[in-house]
């Protein structure tokens, strides 16, 4: 009796051939989830799609972390995202600052879950480990989970990512200048530009989505794992959205401090969801209404 081919396999370094096989199998939708992305690997993905003549048909979704520190350190090349955006009409970029997962999906055919980023070192250089699955039901479940992660992030337009690249180039120039001098003014100018770039990313994050919407979706996502107290929700939400959960900002009314402003936003989101009938409060915990 012939054995069925295995639907699971262990993934050991280097795993470039396996990644290439995944990209070669995509027909409709490719999802790349990686906090760090380098130009060389993005170019490789684009080349695969172009050689097969499907670059205009395949939807490519990239879920990554666009914090300026990643680009400044060289961990991520924003040029990679600009290239993909310019060459692929069905390209979607999602920014999620709490992202740590590395997942790669070809339709519902194949999934890779690994410790390796979409970089040369992550795929070929470092000692990484993971699994590969071609089980359609498993791949579908992984895709569903990744899509739920994407809902917590912010979609970044092609124009916005090009503008961010210009900001990062200016930041790198200022950083080199600040490194070469001990003068406080040069360092202060760099810090001001870094803060300005962070605010720009926050602005893109807020486009088309209110703080209430972001926190409401996050609350539903967390409660889907089980009931939670508000005090248990707070650190989980902050971990997912460190950029909008700023402990340095108080809510002040008529000179009276009422605690961290972002926690009041969480409360507003809870009340909104309760009024909508999507969650309920019972036994000192918030529950998702099935």
C-alpha cells in the first residue's frame, strides 16, 4: 500500500530552497509575515512572480514592523517595500509594531512557520528552525490567524511608504552626523527628527481607523482566547500596541488627573462593544458573546 506524502515537515537551516518552493506554488495569494525584510529577499520574491508572469494577478500581503529603529539599524530595507509596491498592483502592506511571528503562506497550499526573518541571515545564515505544512486545513487555519493579526495593524499606502523612506534617509544622514560629533545640538536634531518620524508612522496608523476601532478589534481578538479582567486586558493591549498606549500621557479634566489616557480609550472600547452586544461583563470578567 502506497503511503500518502507527509503533510508536515521540520524546517532546518538553511531553508532557502523551501522558501523558493513556497513562492513557486502560489497562484492567487502570497502572505509574508516578518518583522524584518531585506531588499535582496524581496527582489527574489518579485523575480519569481515575474518569471511566471503572474505579478499582476497575485495578491501579496506583507505584515511587518515599520518602526524607524528597524530601518535605522539596517534590519529592514524600506526600499524592499517600495519596490514591491511599485511593481505589484495587488500589494498590501500592514504595519504592526508588536509583530514577532515569521510566517509565509502560499494560497492554502503551503505554510512555513519559522524563527527566520525574510533576510539573507534569517534564511541562509542563522541557525533557524520551524515547520512546513501542506495540509490544506492546517494552512487555512494558519491563514485565518494571520489575517486576524493583520486586522490589528494599519494598512500603509504606496505613497506613505515612499515618504517614510525619504524620512529614514534623512534620519540616517542626521544619525551619522550626530555620531561624528559630541555636540549636543546635532544629537538633539537627530532625536527631534526621530520623534517626528515616529509621529508620521502614528498618523499613517490612524488613517481610516479610529483609536476606538483599533482597541475594539484588539479587545475582541484577546477575548476570543477566553474571558479576561480589565486589569488583565491592559498589559496585553499595551504589548500589542505600544505606540498608542503611551504611559506618559494622562487624562486631565479641569486640572484633575484621571490616570493614563489610553486606559480610558480601552474603557470606551469596552463600553462600545458591550452596547453592540459583542461582549458582556460577568463574574468580574469580560466575555466574548458567541
